[in-house]
């Protein structure tokens, strides 16, 4: 199903190689360009869901593609931040493991006809991740402001939210699976 919401998700995925390329050659200009593209790509996440609901274009493909696009975008940035030495690897590992776990859990749930929608903790985690990744990607001091400390604080909060929301997804799946078993 190709519609505007799904096209926005595909566009989000299409930005990943460009962001990776820009971060692969770190400089103040490439970091700023990568951050700007990341912000625009992240905003499409908000719009694809709104448009899908508003125009009744919610599809199975969209339900799969939207969270996948988010995970690909965030994971690629996390890996590049580690590659550049701008983020500790263990933080990326925790966040990426949570993403893989929740994606796998959703696949198992879908196979059992259990719908695990994004909850408020998962949405808050996503907001903190996106906001945290921006100053981490900017990396270099701008007009006397070093964005790294702010990014480090925010990414630690995002990591805690990722773990908490991941546990919440597991709990919700377990509760729904028990109901289905009855």
C-alpha cells in the first residue's frame, strides 16, 4: 500500500545513508547538515501517523514500516555517534537491544493476533531520543555553547526511558497473552 503516510516512512529510511555519510566525515558543517536532515526525518514520524489516521490510511504495511523507519534512523545515528567517539558504546547497545527486543515482541504478538500499540512511555522515550541525538550530532561548540553535556544528560534519560518502556511492553504482552490463553 503506497500512500502518503507510508511514503513519509520510506523517505525517513531514505535519509539514513545521507546522514551516515555526513557523520562519517565529521566536521562542523557535516554535523550541522546531518542534524538538520535528522530533525526533518524525525518530524515525518509525527506527520505520517497523523495523516494515516486523519485520512483513514492506516495499513498493515504502515504499522510495520513506521516503527521500523524510526528504529533504522535512530540506530544508524547511535552507531555513527559511537564510531566518531561522541557516545559511549554501552549506551547505544542498551538502546538498540531494547529496540530489537520490542520489534521482536511485536512480531510475536502480531503472530498471536495481539496488538501492542505504542504507549506513552515509548512515545516519551522516542521524544527524548530524538532531542538527545541532536546536540550529540552537533558535537562541536556553537557560539560558545558546547552541546555535548546536554546531549549526554538527555541520552541517559532516553536510555532509562527505553529500558522502562521495554519492560512495560514485555509486561503488556504477557498480560494480553494470558488473557488470550483463557
